[in-house]
C-alpha cells in the first residue's frame, strides 16, 4: 500500500473526528465511569483502570505544506510532510515494586518539494 499525502490527511481527519465525537456528545457534568477516574498516585494525565493499574495515552500529529522554487523544469514546486506519534504508558504497583509498560510508535511521510529537504 502506498501512502499518499491525501490518504494521510484523510486518516488524520478521520481519527480526529472519531475521537472528538464521543467527547462532544457527553452531557456536561455527567459523572465519569469508575474506569476513567484520575490516578493521582502516578502523576498528571493518568487514569485508573480496573484491576488497580493506571494508564496515560497521548500523541501528536504535525502537518506541513510548502512551496519551493523549482530548480529545473518538471520538478515539484509544492510538497507536504506529515509526522504522527502515539504512546501508551501503563503502570501498576506490585509486591515486588512498580511495574511499567511504555510503547511509542511514530510514522512520517514527506512528498513533493519537501521530500528532498533535510529532516528538521
């Protein structure tokens, strides 16, 4: 499967809409489920999971579009760059001490005139 700038933009938009919909539909002031209570013992951003574990989920997406003066006829004058990263940090306290699982994945794609630029 070839990733094109259009397919990456579509995936980013679909993800944003999928995550924003349920949050916007929740009634204001409604109590959160027990599984989504803050887990203050692990730090900011962690929520309590059933079984005593705490987890934090996050990430970022960056999109860049640009124009470069073509050096020769037929060269691309516009380009795009997309970078995405997501992580999950899960922690729990055991008799032997704290246990932590951390996973981070990332992907990036550069196309057109920006494809030849050095990565910043």
